[in-house]
C-alpha cells in the first residue's frame, strides 16, 4: 500500500532534516512487519541524496520463537557482522513497531542474557555517540497491537503519533534553548507534588536538547518523535520520593502508579498500583546500575498527547516530566546498566524549582 503524502514527507524530513544524511553515507534501517513500507520510503529518500541504504528486518514473533527455543549458550554470542556495523555504519535508523502481545511472552531471563552478551556492541555505540561519529535514531511506530494493549482506538494512536512527528523542528529547538537558559548555572532541581518531594543535582551536567535535529545538537543518538530537555543527573545526589501517575507500556505490559524512593541516588523502595509483577519481571532480571537515577527530563513537544504508555511519545508531552533509572553513559552519565527505563508524571498541581527558584507550576513554565 503506498504511503500517504504526509508520511512520505515525514520520511523525507527524517533523512534530510532530522538526520542530515549525506552523499555516500552508509545507512542501516531496522524494521518489522508493520514498518516495512515506511522503511522503504526512507531508503528511497536516502537514495535521493546519494546515500547507501539497506533494511535489517526482524519481528517480535520471530524473536519470541528464538528466545523460547534457543539454547542459552547461543544467546551469549553475536556475529562479526554486528560488530563491523557497530563500528562502521554512519547512520542507524531503528523503527520500533513492537507487538506488545509478543513482547509480554518473552522470557526476561533470556533477554537479560542477550543484553549482557551484546554489551560490547552497546559500548562501541556509546563511544561513537560521544565522539559524534555515528548518527543513530530510534523512531517509534504506531501499531494496532500497541493501541489494543493501551485500550485506545488505533486511529487515535495513529493521529497522535504522526501529529507529534509533524512538528516544526526549528521552533521546537528554539523553545528547548529557552528552557535550557532558564536552567543554566543551576545546581539543584526539586519537584513537589502528589506523593512527590524529590531533589537531584544537575551541577556540571549540561542540558541535552532533544529537538530532533542532528546538525543542531550534534548528538550521536536521537529519538523521534522529539521534544524534551533532559539531563544525566549526578548519580548519587538524588533523594526523596516521586509518584508517576501516567501509564507506561514496557515489554507489552501496561504499568501505572509507580512510586520510587531514593536515598543517596539509589532506589531503595518502590510500589506499583497496577502491573507490579510486570515491573519486577523486568527490574529484577536487569543488572548493573539499574537502581541508580539515569535521567531527568521535561517534555516540550507542543503536538504530543499522552497515549497511555507509548514511551517515545508520552515522554515528549508538555506539562509532564519524566525520570529514568539505569543506563545513561550514551548521554554523559556514569551508569552502566542493561536497562534504561522511563516513567512519566503530569505536573498538574505540582511545582518544580531550580535552586529554590520556581520554574514550573501546574505544568506551566514561570
């Protein structure tokens, strides 16, 4: 089925505007059964600027079969080709058209074996991200399965997602810069609200502007949809508690009402209103600095709307903040973990301070 004119335009923007793909650059596009047409559109647009592209195909259905049947010893290795691509590819585009109903059946213990095995590949990409020798982007992709799992109509999810993608990135970047200026030179962030009184240090940690423009941020790793200003907080500085009221879809399971308590930057207690088993299945099987704060962020995309758990969209919604535990080496932190897990909070009836100065009240920047 041919793509709509709007989606073809978005594909063109991804190649030319977001990722600034150049002549003779090598481009790898990872896609699944739902995003294959869009991947072809990206290859077509990349060919127009003289780049060399190929599609790496996979599916959650196939991954589930492999995880359920493969011997653990086979999951501990990766191919030489994977290492070559990690070291040499110029542009990496990953289309995430996950099937939650397949994901929720995947054995987390085997997934963790695979995460540990492929750690050297992640370290190569982390290093290249810091050196800015790779342009890597994770792009969400709406599917009927995702909509069903979040209990919203697919037409609504589709509209929200592509609307969030179809944003003026130059204006988004200007808004992000304005927010960064408000926080410039500040040492501490404090958030107070329902079930929340948390404090963390951003001293010496520069803000990262996720505006979806590689040429502006010069980041090795981007997300699309874009729209947040985020930090790798000083890992041992975080103290207090925070309640995340918005749902989160992770490995096919919707988790909501997550409460965290931190002491000296370490997660020391938690509770989950809905989906405790799913949360613990991932958290307890993960390894490394999984209990350390990894990210603090403020959503800035004016077109983003909450979906009910699609992380890559919901973390960009204005009047929300989000925090993550786990890995953050790829954007300047020190945590080395096999997970990076975001949770979201609406800022209605909440306040955010920077060095005792009120920055946000009820989701509105002061």
